[in-house]
């Protein structure tokens, strides 16, 4: 089973979560649309203890670190989601989105429009900050109203039990993992959380 890692916004920790999923379930990695350097695939290569051959190139890559639709216009490119096809991978894939659910990739097209193209479990990453409850619940409400099944939630950052309680009370999806604020993100940290994630996932999905 493939996983699609999305989030409530930019800098929520999707790449770290993607690395953890890659290690927990021994998947390959793919980010369909990348805007800006360094590439998230380069970060993944540093965080997972697996060959680079397991990291697939982007369908669209732009050097300007802005929203994909703006980066595409700067490069005079039109993103055509019909050309974005799952790489030929014998192993499952961990697919990483760009920014949040409704980051635009074209006219009336958003990252969330990619979900239906792949048979992947949608994982929502939420990081703690003032306003994150609202952003998380809005993301969940959008998914629910558009028939998008969220298979699990990952909470990231310095814990706030009030925020956690408010989010989980309004969420049908299970909490798969909590990532604490770590001083340093490296392979050891990824492996630590990969073990926890796999145990949690297998307990929730026996």
C-alpha cells in the first residue's frame, strides 16, 4: 500500500514524516512536484538508510521556492496532472505533497487533486502552533466534504495537550505517531520514530 503524506501547511514536517514512513514500511520515495532548493528528495537521501535508487525524480521540478503554480508560471510551464503518473516501483511508495492540501498547482487545481490519481493512504501531518487546531480541522473538513479518506494523523512538535485533545476529538482518523521537538534530525531519529510508527500502525490495523 502506498502512502500520500500531506499536511495542514508548509513546514509542517512532511519530509521528516515521509522519511519515517519510508523506513517503517520499507517503501520507495517520490515527490511529484518540487519548488525550490534544496530538494526534499535530497533531504530524504540523507535521512533514510537506503539506496538512492529508491528515490524517484520529480514529475515537475522548479527552482523558485514559491507555490507550485507561481513557480510554474515563472518557468513558463503548465502543470498537467494528467501527465503525473506513479513511477514504476515494485515496492510501495511514500508520496510527499507540496505544502498543504490546497496549495495550488494550476487554475482550480490543488495538491489534493492528486490524491485520486493514486491508490494511496492519505496521511495528514499537523504541527503545533497557535492556529494549528483551526488549520487541522479545516483540512479534515475539506477532506470529509470531498470524499477523501484520511487514514491517519501525525502530530509534530512541542506537545500541547489542549491542541491534541481538540484535534483528536474532531477527527475520525487514528493518531499514528507523535513526533517531539528534536534538537537534531538524523537517521537515528528517523529509525526511532519508524519503529514506533510501525508498532502503532500494526496495532491499529491488525
